[in-house]
């Protein structure tokens, strides 16, 4: 019984989706890694500002205000991994829930790329463990909405 509880406590919820964007990989990566653009494409983000000037790098942080399940929440994002032009991993913990967001950009051709956006969600305390599946389900919707916003940001207007 104790072993089962330990396994359950270490389980992490994960959601991931992929979308094609009508822009070169380098352009999309530059857009995603500009913290000021977060409200333009990431679902639920109301404001985002780096905590220090300069380009995004490993260890960089940003203060983000987002609307989550009807509530305004402020969080500190940290760049935990950065592979220029290819991938970005942001981590945050708020209200007893830790989130690791991973964005990977793959070149399709000179004018298109594929963006894979994943989130791993894990309760950071025993009291939030029952909320983990609900937060992960909300993350799935956020991922889909974020990828759709990213596609719209680079869509060519119809003539």
C-alpha cells in the first residue's frame, strides 16, 4: 500500500501537441523566445516581462500574469534549457503545481516549421495532488489554443 502511494505521488501528467506554422523556423524561434510576445500567442497569458534586461538565456526569468481556471495568477518563469534555434524549456511553480513547458521547433522547409509544445504538470505538495489531472487537462486546452494563436500570428492575410 505504501509503495502504491509512492508511485502515485511521483506520477506526472503530460500533454503535447504539434502544429505547422507558415514561417521559417528561425523567425518562429525568435518570436517565441521574446518574452514580450508571450501574451500574443500563449493562451491565458495577460502580461509578461523579463526580470532583467538582455536576451533570453539559460537561467533567465520573467514575471508572468496569467488567467488559469478563472483566476489571475502571477508566476516566475525560468529558462531551464535553451538550444538556440531549436528548443526552449520553461519551468514554473505556483500554488503547489509545478509546470515544465517544452517548445521544439523543426524546419519543414525554407518557409515553414513544425512546433511541438508540451507541458508536464506535477503537484509539488500532497494537498495539490488531487488537482493535478484537472490542471493537466486545462494544459491540453491551453496548448491547442496557444498553437492556434502562434499559427495566426504568422498567417498570411487572405487577398
